[in-house]
C-alpha cells in the first residue's frame, strides 16, 4: 500500500488489476491528495504484494485482506471506496460486509455482473487459470453471484458512467445497491478517468464524514 496527502475520510482506489500500477502518478490521485489521504494497494498475487494462497478465493477473502491492511496501517475508518471495472464489485461487497467502515462508494465504469456468464465465456475467471494470479473465483464467486443477488449497502453510492467505456450510461445495475444512489455521465471512454480527472475527483470529494 502507498498513500499521499492527508484528510479524512481517506480514499482508496480499487482497480480491475493492480491499483498501484494503474493509478500511481495519475491526475486523479494528484487531485484527490490535495484534500484527502488517498491510498492505493495491490491485492494478494499482484506484485509487490505477497502471492495469493493456492486455493479459490472469494469476495470475503478480498474484504478480509483489505480490512486487515487498513487496520495494520492504522488508517481510521470510515473510508471512501472508489472501484473501477472489476473493482466495483470489490468495493460494493466490502461496503455491504463492513458498513461502519465505509462513508461512501464511487463505482467507475463497472459493467453489471453477469448471472449467466459461463466458463466458456470467461475461462480466465476460474481461480486456477494459469494467469489468474490473484486466485480469485471471479466467474462464480463474483460475476454469477452478484449477477443473481446484488449486494445492498447503507452508504451513499455514486455511479460514474462514461458514454463509451466498459459499461454504458444505460447500465444502471449499481443504482439498486444503495437507497442513496446517483449517476454522473461523462462524455468519452475509459480515458475520462485521466482526461476529466477533476470531474471524477469532484464526485469522490463530495462524500464526506
């Protein structure tokens, strides 16, 4: 884990892969760090974190790892959790599992989980697929699980939808997650996280203690 800035609630950016690799030196981190402590970490299996245990890992494992990490780092809750792509499933699950830890959630360009996705559609989503370094049971433990039964959180949720990203503005799955949910639409593709970092940061910073 690595952090910049100061101020609460601390913001954690969760990515589809390695957040440290994806967001370090990004305009989004630079903007957020002016007002808040903003942190990145890589999940187990993503260097420089330790290898993942050699077994199928579920959403509960990822959530427990994150809670252990922030407790060891002595970063006080609640947190603002920002999830891009697959990270949307990670942060919403954490908010449902540990509600007192979360001040709010921002889901950025995360397609709705699929209840019907199969191994043929997504072979790399099986935990022991050779390139699945996190050993996450993504297919049945995330996609199918949350596609069939969405989680529900008590914290506010902001859905940021690029017009031409991995998801579309018409994909409103995440709005059912929270009773206090809103959607912001940004013109462009996944690159808006950089090209419109100020607008993305504004939404994240709108969530306060």
